[in-house]
């Protein structure tokens, strides 16, 4: 047992250290910026991350969140927007298909805006109880051989009287431009 523990420790020490988070984050924003032009709403914060093989830029203002995800590349879970739209991430909790809300012009293309229910908070692991749910709107925007998944959610069940996040989301969609890679 002690030998296995020592071996595991040696393997961890011998493994190359991952790139610093800042370096990876810079590459995430760079990858997204290569294929899209957009304006971050005034007063919103940005956070870069790499999840499920896709670079993602999360914009937030309090509990209002807009997420920009570039999918369809090497290491991505989805090869096409169609794969994403029939996949489990485009479904509401419990597997219910997302509701088609409306169409919108995004980057010169008419896209469907979908709505799904997602959990905002879960009960602690050792307790039972309901999770708090909210709605998330999303759409898939083509970008050459890849595509963007744009999402908006507000992390509370009580509307925010101090800020209209839905208005910021609609404006974001109007201004978002997917660029074709040269």
C-alpha cells in the first residue's frame, strides 16, 4: 500500500505542471476573439474558462450571466450546432427538450432562441430538499466550421428591479458578430 502511494506521488511530481491559469485564460479569450466581435455590456465583468473542451467567456452583472462558448473544434464535445441542440446540455433538468421561443437576427443569420430550466442552487449533499431553478435562454450561431453557443440566465426566481438583464441580452445578440476564419 505504501509503495502504491509513493508511486502515485512520484508520478504526480514527474508530470508536467499545467500552464498557469492566467496563461490558459488569455488563450481562451484570444480563441473566442479570433472568431467573434462583440461588446461587453457596460458594468459587466468577464471570466475566462476552458470547460468540456470549449473556450468560454462568462460575462456577469450580479446574478445576470451571459456565456459565450466556442464549440465544434478539436476536443469539443459537439461537432456541430445540430449535435448540441439534440444533446443533453440543451435540455431542461429531467431531460425535457428546450422550448423554442422565437427567432432573432444574430450575426446576419436568423437563429432560434430556446429556453430551458436549469438549477441555480442545489441542497447540500447530506440533506434533501428542492433545488432552486431558473430559466436560461440560448442560441447556436454558426462561425465557419465551428459555432458559438450564447446563453443568458438570471440566477434568482425574483425579478431584479434594479437592472434589466433581458434588455442587455437582446442588445448583446444584436451586436454579436461571428467572423469567418480566413
